[in-house]
C-alpha cells in the first residue's frame, strides 16, 4: 500500500499559531505547559498547526467552527474553549456567530454543555472588552 507522505512544517506551525492565537492566548497556555511537560507545546504546534492545519480543504473559519463545536461537546475544557473563542474572532467569526454555535448545539450535546460553553463565551468577551479598554 502506498501512503501519501504527511506534511509537517514546524516553521509554518508557528506562523499559523500566530495567525490563530494572539500573544495573550499563547502565553496563557504554552509556558505553563512547557514547565510541566517540556517539549510537549512544541510537539502540539509542530504536529497540529504545522501539520493538520496545513492540509487543504478547510478555511481557518471552518476549522474554528469545528473546534468550537468539538470543545463544547467535550465539556470540561474551558481553557481550550476560551482560546478557541479568541481564535475564532481572529479568523473572522463574530461574537454573535460564536454564540449561535453553542445555541445550535444545545439539542445535540445537551443544554448543560451548551450553557457551559455560553458562560465561557461571555467570560471571554468580557476579558476581551477589558483588554481593549
């Protein structure tokens, strides 16, 4: 069987990370993770942003819609959901669209998980407003 070679580009991963995540989001996650699991943040950036995110077929906005839905469905991943809400706004989603993702998910993932995601969204928007002031 012939498999297509995977593309993993570390430099592209860090450029893509900068496109998706503002400095505050990166600083909230990567240094702490590096302290507890040295090298793991680089693996995430290289394999995910330098690999999966480099594949054709989905625009950044599409990828973020999928991320929001998946994280809300998982539940209990508030820090990651916060980061991806911020990233969603960076790639062109509006606050209203982020909210509608979670409202739309309620009948599929359950009202408690949708409400939890909406609480994360509200807190994220409040923090962003505070940063802008």
